[in-house]
C-alpha cells in the first residue's frame, strides 16, 4: 500500500521526485519515486540516525553490491545507488504487486495452482540468488512480492556473499526475522557458518505460511519460537500432500540434510501438478488464474 508523504519527508532526492511511502525497515524507509524519464521507482533511503555509523555504511554498500549481483528476473532490478549521498539511497525497479504477507492477510491462505506457483517462484528466485553467490538471510513473506511477471524476492539489507564471514554483523547482534530463522542462525559463536541452507529453511517456513496462514514454529514469544526452531517439530498441518514432504525436508535441523534451492525447484517441477481449489477463485494480476 502506498501511503502519503509525512510532513517532514523530503519531496526530492538526487534526480528523483518522491511521491509516497511504501514501507519502513530496519535500515531505512522505502519511497515510491519518479525518475527523470517519468518511470516509477522504489527508493530505499537510509535512516538519518545511522549515517555516521561506519558499520551501517558498510552494510548499505553491501546491500547495493548484493542487489546488483542477483539476476533482475528474481528481484527488483537495481537502477541507481549512491552510498555516499547524505542520506545514502538505493533506487530499484518498482514492483507493482502486493507482498505475500499482504496477500495472505487480505485474501487468506493459498491453495492449488496459486500455492504451487508461489512455491516455485520463491524457489526459482532463491536458485538465482544462490547462483549469484549470495545468501539472502532474511527471506520472509514481507520480502516476497507477487508481481504480474512472477514472484520477486527483495531486500538484501543483511544478505551476504558465500565466501565472506559477516563483517557487518557482530556475533552478539542477531539480525533477521526470528520466525523464519534456521537453527544454525542461533549459534552463539556467530553467523560465519550460516550458508545457503538457511535460506532453504526459510523457504519451507514461508511456504507453510502461504499455505496455512501461520508459521510452522509459531509460539507466544520470540524466545519460545527460537526454542521450537532449535528443538521442536514443525506444525505442518494443513499442507497439501504434494508439498508436505518437501517442506519437511527443508525444515530439518541439520543444514547439510536439506535440499538445495535448485533441488527444491526441480522437485517442485517434477512433482504432480496440484488440483485447483474449488473453494476460492484467484485472479490477482492474472498470476494465479482461476479455480474451477
């Protein structure tokens, strides 16, 4: 949803006009903007209170680098960036479509072909992200956009290269969304060992949310959620038979035992096509088609 600019918001940034607010995150705010050629864009602007922090500047530069590494079909294409600007900003393609979180909140859980296409779309994006040598590390429904041309995974604010241990995340500072974190993310020794299987774990949790409207390790507090992720079994009730075995494999505690994103995608494409749901008709941007 596009919200009006606040009274204290600027109306221009560099060569771009700011038109409205798209959302807020840990690193900054995202605005709907217009480029000099009239194109609508999304502009991520760093929070003023972080601009003097060297660690923050490093993380922002990393987001720009990681975003440019990922193929544009899998995410919002990077158009422009200026990490040295005051404030730093990143300009990406404006994706005209809701987040998965908003879609489930407004229309309820997915089923049939809609669920299959979403599971495939997220797995496709992760395959491309990992193929570019990047780990996302914060895959969640808010970072999955349902666009007319397919699913896009966005927000590489805490993404990390495969070959790099975290230089911008301290061992005692956990970043990400606990609900979708893999068990290895809670390792007190730090995040250096976290790799692509953590994104696959998040895929399983996100797809469970898409199919049921709840997360597989839901609990009353962050500490209780973390404990369930570390030692409890996921609640996969309500998942269709064609999807449940693959989600179970993605949510195992041992990262080495999880399939890769490519294997998840291949198994989804080789499996039986789901029967369209008769309970609900989907016609969002033409992506999900209609049930019968």
